[in-house]
C-alpha cells in the first residue's frame, strides 16, 4: 500500500448560529486517504460529507482537528505553500449548470486556473494545453470557443473535470460529480474518472450519496451519519460484512435493479428521520433510529476503533475487545 | 385490449411551441393500465415521461403546449375531449398526482389540515368541517404520520422531507381516486426515507386497490414496486413488458444500455457500459428510430423508418428493427 497522502484527524467543523448555538456539521472525524486510491464518502443529505470536502480544500475554516496533506497541515500553510497546495488539490462540483461561468468560453474556463498560477508564458502553449485537456475528457478542440449553455449536462461535467485537471493535480475531491446527470451519462463520467485515474495516477476523494456508485468506483468507503463517521473499510468488505447498524440499514434500503433479488431481500426499515445536527442526540448520534440501541448508547459516545484489519467502526456493539488497542482513538469530549 | 383497463392512452402527441420552433415532446405514446396495477414509465430527463403524465391530468399549459393527436381513455371517457369544468371534477377525485418535490408542492402559509381537507371541501361541497377533519385524520393514519391530531394544526415547515411527502400522498388519496400518478415521488428523498415511502405505496395499494403510474429514472425503485414497465426514449415508448420481461429479457438496445449503465450493489468488479452520446434534439426529431445515433447495432433502415411494433409475448412489446426476421437471420449468420 502506498503512503498516506491525506490525513484527517479529529476534524470538527461547527457553524456558529449565534446565541451560543452551533450546527455540528462535522464532529470528530478521523480517516486517511492512501496515494492512488479512490476513497468514497457516503451518507444521506445533511450528514456533513460535503462539509468535510470543503474543509479539506480550505474553503471552510476548521473548528478543531487537523488536515494533513503531504505532511503539511492545510490550515497552517504560508502564502506560497498555499499556492502550491491548490495546484496539487482540485475539486469537481456537483452541479455542472452552476459551476461554470456562463459568460466565459470553455477555453477561458479551463485556462483560468493556469492564468491564476501563471503557468505559461505564451498564449499558444496555454491553448495547446486546453486542447489537450479537452481531448482527454472526451470533447474536442472545436468546443473551446463555445459557451457552457451550448453543452449538455454530461459535457458540462466533462468541462468541469478538464478545469480540475488543468493544473495537473495529484488529488481531486469530487463532490457528488454525477448526481445531477442522467443515468446513461453517469456511467460515461464515472468511466472517464476511472480512466483518468489510471493514466495520471490521481487520488480521489469521491463524495456521493449513491452507495451503489460509490461502491463501484471506490477502493475504500467511509459511511457518515450526522457529522460522524460510523464505519470505514474496503468497499467489498463494507457490502459483505457491514458492522454498524446504520450501514446495514443503508445497504438494505438501496433498491437493486433486479426484481427477483428485490423480492427475496429483507429490508431493515429505519424508523423516523435524521435528527437535527444543531442539537444531536447524546452519546451515539444514531441511537434514536437504531434498531438495536442499548442503554449505554445514550450515555457514552462510541469510540472509533479498528475492529478488524482496516475495518473501523464506531459502535458499542463492538466494544468487547479490551486487549485490542485501537490505533486511532477519538471520541474525546470537547 | 380488455375492458379491465382503467386507463388507455392511444397515439398521444404533445407539442410545445417556442420561439425556437416546435418541440415534439411526446410523439405517439400508447399505454394501458389495469386496476391494481403499477406501471412504471422509465426514461431519462427530457424523454417525455412527465409530459405524458401531465397530459393524462390535462395539466399541459396551453399555450405553449398542446395535445395535437391521440386519445386518453379513462374508464371509457376520452380525457382529451372533456371540458375544463368536467376535468376539474375528475382531478383529485378520480385521478390524483404526486410531484417530485414535497417542499414546493405544499403551500407554506396554510396549515397541513387546511391543505389536506381542501380537496374534500372542493369536491364534496356539503361535507361538514368535522367530517372533513375526521377523514383527514384517517388519511394521516394511513400514511403513518404519528400524532395526527397535533400535526393537523402545523405548517409545512414543521415537517421533514419524508413527512411532507407523506402529507402530499395523503392529500392525493383523500378523495379515494382510482388512479394515482406519481412523478419521481422519491427522487428528492434520502434512501432510508425512500425505502419507507416505497413500502407505504405497497401497503396503500394493497389496502385500496388503486392503480399507480410511477414515473422514475431509478431502475432499483422500478424493480421493487412496478408490475409493468414502459421504457421511453425521445418522446416514444420503445419497449414495454412486465418487470421480468424488461429486466431479464430486454430486447431494445436502449433498455439493455440502461440496465448496463447502472452499478449494482450486490455485484463486484463489474464494468459499466455507458450509452455513448446524448438523446436527439426534439425540435427536429429523427424520422426513424430516435436511438439510431447512439445504437451499437444501428442499420441503414433505422435512420429512415420508425421500427414496426413487434409483439414478442402477450405482455412484451418492442419497437426495434432488430426484431425483423431479416435482421435476425443476418445476425444468426454472423454469429456462426
């Protein structure tokens, strides 16, 4: 396994709502991303997965914890370091209709990051790079002088990807890159991302709510619930051997496009809905909907521990391994 | 076509006139639906599935939209011919509709109770306030909303997304319609909430025997609750069949493409085969099969003539030239 490219340690992001109230969007999250892998982050809306992505990018100031990228704390960078950090880490956004400036041509959109970083002295070199990028993402050079409204959703997302690749980054955060696209086009974009990863050795943080797609593209997956990571493991292990009750329920709630399978499956239907992250439940945040909640879940927040090799879970059901020293311990009260 | 069809759509055409020209959104749709049946209309955005359902409800704004041809027979009455006044007495009472976004389907300034009983008071003028309230509370029970009495007085913002969708379902069902059209009813919801709502649909259908038209792009949802499926592409239905016909014996290349482009949670290491390209422009749709430009098996004839309708079995129908005897023979020869 390659080295850890990104390490997120006990990251917290609280949004101040005034009057001493805080929205705990991300509450004590620890994970790392290996070089060259695709790490998937899944969870339902409002679970904090996008906030994590944005905090890693430095788009939000963290509340506590650290984000270490290539051995440097992202939130403590000096000005020059910040420039080089942003060359190494880029982002792809969800909505290809909102994330491209409608008044710029495709050439200007893709060239903008190069101009900001003053990569090329001559316009010709820059244009050549734009053409090269367009071809890499499956468009052609004739598209360079057109405007975003002339493209379909899938093509726009390709433009967004070309822009993210413009600085030859090592690490790409893709925040719901396909959820605004049609089914048949989703597969096109996912295959494109996979091929680009192979060619350029990119590392992805893939944030999405669609677990089937995340499982398809990711090497490892972290499952989030209400600002907390509840389980993290290799994507096949997550499906074959889910430990956390929330992961189990989530997996069983996803309909499989196969009628016979659907008839045979047993569903765990979760009662109720997501509690508010402004006033989350005490102890384990999932306990209000958990079918197997115990008394201790109310009192104590479960620790984040490595139950099996590379299989992390935060749940009181799996607490009994005293001899086992968890490598990462979080859950400190603030 | 038997008498037990509650709804039958024949050769429906809907167009919209715009400054840029006329969009032919629906171009000859045939559908039928039996009592107690759930028909799913599947297709990508812009394929005309919502326009078809809005046409059944006669909710196409005119101008710019217009039903230019075809019949919509609901229990024998042609809905394209009835007056607007008559239509108003059908909407909500005989046919109801649920929309995608429960956030915008409810009026934020009225209580849930007012909105729930509105349909009743509108259609049964002499119902008493008390009776209407009782009926509404009963509906809230059916859609499994706890503390109905208290919730009755609350406003939409006090409800979560899943609860709002339940309210919308209760509103749609309060006059006991025979047909429910659900346009992407779970797309805006999270998966765990989606699972709750899908179960609810199944229970309601069991209880009331209502027929459902479900419009969606999610093949997983379809596999769970549909009986029959109609696959739509560029304003036409390209394949219909039972759930098993479509999932296990898809015939149209577009249907096959759709099934291969979604990853399955239960499989490992599958490769996704996307359908290359994008759907055609409906300002000037192709004369022949609209899928030709993206079809890996396209032949010369496909571009020129729309494929003949082939009935494979009693339930399974497809529009594709590959079903033609000559194409089959050639394919068999090539395979050898």
